[in-house]
C-alpha cells in the first residue's frame, strides 16, 4: 500500500525509529555524515545555514568541503517531523532498490506534510530524475533553488537533469554554480571542459 493514506500506518509501525529521526541522513540523495548534535548548555550555538554555505564556498580542501556538506545537510533536516523523516528514509530505500517511482510517491507524501521544506523538493527531483523524468526534476529544483539559491546539491542535480534533457548550455550554467559554491569538488576542471565542449563546441 502506497500513498498518503498509509502515512499514519507507516508512522505507527515504525514508531521506535522516531526517537532517532534527527540522526537520519536525508539524501543519498545525500549520504554525508556530519558531527552529532551538540548538547544544550554552555556550548556555542550551531552556525546558520548561510554561514556554513559561505564556509563551503571558501573551503580549502575536498575533505573540509565534505565535512561542511554533512553539517549543511543536518541543518536542512532539523525541522523535519518524524513521519516526514520516515518517508525520506523509505524513499532512499526505494532508490537503493531501483524503485524510483515508489521513491517519488514517498516524496509526494512527504511534501504533502511539509511543502515548505526545501530539501524535500530536491529529494523528489532526484527521484524523478532516476525515473527518467528530467522535466519534473527541473520543475522541483526550481522550487528548491527559490528557497535556497546556494544549495550546491540542488545545482548538481539540476546539471544532471539538464544533461539528461540534452540542454547542454543549461547544464553548463548549472555547473558554474556548482564550482562556485563548492570549488574543491574533485575533477572539476575535467567536468567543466567536457560540459563546455558539449555546450559550445570546439573553439575556432
């Protein structure tokens, strides 16, 4: 049984997992591991999403960038309700099992619950891209990037979606945002050159 009618059943059957909702990876979709949440008390407050994205754009090493991406994803997930978190987990399980249409349905249900959470639009875009629906992915990414134009993961998925659509100039433009927001991305120069050739051809 799938669809929103089984959301409450899902939440009830997996209730013991709800206590661990804050530990869930959002995206494998986004599988970045981040540091555990700090205990309340005299420790300083966690940096904001904006400050972490600024740090990422100035990261000196690929390892430092990976750590920052993990922390960024934790911030993005912190407002997910337990039931929404369970749906995101199930969507990832469906993608791992190569069931992208089921993953898309899971994300449909998650968006019914919390349509204002940017990462859910991004996750459904990835499910749609896996289901060979790049047009739907691009539409979802438009919403995600409207919420946060510095979401490097959304720009990466957009580059892939535009490439799948065969719009290489749009893919090139999306990739420019990726390298601006995450300059330490491995093999960026090679990817940049390949996309430039597909978008504009050999220089004369």
